[in-house]
C-alpha cells in the first residue's frame, strides 16, 4: 500500500514528503487554507525566541547544558524568591531551592571528580613501552 505525500515542494526544491491532511493534497504547513495559521505560528515562534534571548541576557543565564549554568539559574531563582514578601510559601520555595542547590552541588562535585579520574586514565604511564 502506497502512502500519500504532500504535493508541495520545500524551499530547497525537494518534495515535502509529509503526509497530507485527510481530505487534501497538502500537509498542514503547505495547505493554502491554513496559510494564516502557519504564518501566525511562525510569528509567535520568532517572538518567543526574541523574548528568550532578552531574558537570558537580563539574568545572565547561558542555558542549562552544564552545572555552572544550572547553578546560575538557581541563584536567580533564590534571589527572586528572597525579594518576595515573607510568607510560608516563600519559606517552602526557599527550602525546595536549597534542596535542589545541594543536589546540583553534588552533581558538580561528581562531574569534577569524574573528569579528574578520566584525565588520570588518559595520561600515559611512565615506563610503559
């Protein structure tokens, strides 16, 4: 049984290959009846990316790909929480953030020790042939 594919071409000229809508020849991205919705989705995606860059710059957060970035995010969260009005909810949030911070510190320590061990294992041993 042959599967149907969208009849539109991609920007690079290759066929789309996405499955078409049930009662049509085009996928959602290429269907002329959905052009406005797709344009709006692209616009909102661009707004989100710009907002993300602005927030990253304002809080000096580089992402979450390593422990130092996670530490910075926690630091921002703690400072923002400390600036809130004193309440039980604030205390609970701070306690939770402290727990997360401890786990992050443990992970950072583990990461450093693992790297040191890997570096040691990679060094050639003296006297080896």
